[in-house]
C-alpha cells in the first residue's frame, strides 16, 4: 500500500486490509473523499457529494469491526450510486430538472445489498436526461467529462459512474444498462463491467409512480463499473441477494459448473453495413489472442440472426419508449434531447400496435437461436460498436450522429433484447483513448464472462494504471 495512495487501491485490496486491521475504513473513505473533492470539479462525475456522511459512516464501521468483525465482504469500501436509482432521503432526478424534488422514501434493493456487504456511499453520479443518451450531460447538472480527453464522451448513460471510478472516486461505481449504459461508458473510459442477464440483480425504485413497459423490464439491468475485473466480481456478487420487489429476479448462485474441456469461444468481427475501425479490429485481435493463450478454443463464426435481432430490438424499444416516455421527454426534455429522439425515431422506426406485439412475440425466436448457439459456444467475443470512443455530443449531430453511435452499436442493445449477460474490457489504446471489446455469455454465467475478461486484462493491463501514471 505504501507506494500508492489509498484512492488508487482496488476494492478487493481495501477490503482485505480493512478486515485485517491494517487500514481503517475511516482512512480509506476519507482519502477517497479527498480525492473526489480534488478532481470532481474538472470532471463533474459526482453530482451529490455525500462525503461527510460517508466519513461518519466509516467511523461507525470501524467501531463495528472492532466489536464484531466486518459487516460483509466490502466492509469500508467507498462506492458511488447513479442518480437514477433510489437512495433513501436523496433525490432521484434521472438527469431531469423537473424531477429534482423526487426524494426516495427508501433504498433500492441494490443499494441495500451493497450496504449489507459493508460498502459506503460517498456520492451519487451523473446521468443524461432520462438516462437515454450515449453521452452524459443534462441541464440540471451539466456535462461529465472523460478523464482521458476532453473531446471524447464519457459514455452514457452511466458516464458519471465510469468517469468517477477511473478518476479515483471510489473503486466500485453502480450503473445500469438498457441498451449499453454499463458497457458504453466502460469502453469510453477504459473501465470494466459485466451487464447482468435478465433476472440476475434485483431492480426496483420505491419512488417510481408507475411500472415500466414490459420490454424495459426485460432489458434493463443493474450492475457495477470498476477499474479492475476482480472488483467487478466482488461488486457483482454483493448485488445478488434476493429481493421480492423484483418479480423477474431468480436467486441463483454466482458460479456455475465447470465446462468439460476448453471453453469454446465464438469470435465475430462482422459489423454488417458498418465499417469496423482498425482500432476496434486490433482490440478484437488482441482479446482473441489473449483468450487463445489462456486456453480458450476460439473459432471465428457469426452468431445467428444478429443483424435481424438488433433491428427488432431497436424498433421494439423505441416503440415502447414512444408509448411510455415520449410525452414526458417532449414536456421536460431539453431541445437537444428532443432532437436526439427525433433521430432515434427516424433510424429505429418505432413499432406500434400489432407490429409491436408481433415483434415482441418474435423475440422468443431470437432468444432461442442464441441460447442454442451458446450451448455450443459458451462465450462470444464481439465488437461493442463499430468505431473507437465517439466525440462528445456526437449523438446530437443530426441523423448521422445517431447512426454513427447508437445505430452502429449492433451488439449492444441486441444483448439486452435477448436478456443475456455481457462484459466489456479494454483491449487496445488508440489516439490516447481505450478501446473496449464485448464478451457475451449464457444466462447466469457472468462468472465465465469475468474469467475471460480477466484473461484479456492480464494481457493488456489495467487501463486506470496508465491514466493515473499521466498525473
């Protein structure tokens, strides 16, 4: 620990040293809060500073540790929570100024689970309006900056989470994902994550005035973004405690059975009508080589019906969004957000009425094809999007901007549509920005995804170390 400040340490290292008594929770949290306050002004990742409360909680954790041992596996670890999820007594504005006075009556299940594991919340992170953009900005809190480069997006919608983690404001950041919102920010900043599959992590906001649409219930998931794969594993495991408020949750163990022989990995670089950027191709090749050297059996083969399923995912999600959310976006969204949605609705023409019902029924066909394919190939290595990190606000640059960002992210929303888990790990550095790749797995096998991500991380290194070395 002596050669690194505490805020740079992994959650796993902090938890180990706090539990052993080598380090106090107060020291870990205080150092991280100090870091947050030193750098957040330039990055604007944390929009609700809970540092003072966190330091007081850390002192209580130290007393509990002395009296009865650690609260849980993340005892004393500083974390952040995205501002679209309920935390008791705090606002849940979802990036919308009109919602700034919605105060959570209780913690969401995932917040309870993280606290139960002993983690301490030091702040709440920024999200775009309605958590529905490829970049993180809103009229309520302003723009979140990418810690690597001011011209690049920090990603969306969990851009505040990824920027916070990579800038040293806690080793674990909560985020969520309906079409890429854990993976886009991780790819943009060099962080790592796993998007859980359907039914894995409990999701429920006590402040919600109404239920979400059915497709949103099937596609939206809660997770964590971290600097290192081992912390994603630790944070993810802490999220898994069953909560009956989520009717989709299936209580399953984190680890599944071992495979007989080497794990087969399907590898695709097929972006169909979109050109694959050489920087992404290099990242994919690096990840493939790392997996081969780690003992995986990698075969270049396209998963079934990817382009068709991706189109259906876009049309269905925008159809449901138009029904459930369009009136609120028109009423409370900025002119810029409304322009983005105009182009969303142009490119992903919303299905409505019978067309939406038929497409939702057809979803089962695509899920079946992929789950059968995953029986033969338990993991699939894919691009996340066609190019490296987009420019900040590129999705607001007309129809071409939407097509070049969300439109070209074929293997992102598709995976949500199918209810499958997928991880993101940095596998290249291009133009001084990380380039991520995606690894898809079977339902309830996030453990296998993280094992594969770890193999890539061992080859490429932890991107945050390069960022911290720049000063």
